[in-house]
C-alpha cells in the first residue's frame, strides 16, 4: 500500500534527521576537543555523519521493501545489502565533503 510506504519513509527520514543532528553535533564537538579546535575536521566529520545517517535510515526502509517485492525473505537478505550500501555511501560522502572542503580552503 503506497500510503503506508510513504508514511514509513517519512517517519524514518525524520528519525534519520534527528539522529543525524544529535550524532553529527556530538562528533563535531568531540573532534573539536580532540584536535584542539580544528574547525574543518569537525565540520567534515559532523556533516558526513549527518548525511550518512539520513541515507542509512532511508536504505534501512527501502532495501527490505524492495527485497520483499522480489519475494525474498527480507529478514535474511537485507542485512548484507544494507551494510554494504551504508559502508559505500558513508565513504563516498566523507571523501566528497573532505575533498570539496580541501579545494575550497586552497
């Protein structure tokens, strides 16, 4: 049912934004403390974590729905797909933001 899927995706995106904000801010502040005020590193890590968590929550909803449509048991098949997607996306986001910031600074 499309309305159920839409409601589920909206709820998960909201959860991802909330978790991303909390974790992104926390990690950003923590990296500021650990690196003695390196603002750029804190920004890159915080924004990367924020974006990654939002995309991860979306993948965590969409992958099981797609696998279920393919008539495969989502409980068994989703784990490896979600983990792989999260790893790839997290690295792409982190390195994209870091390289964009490096080119902006120079």
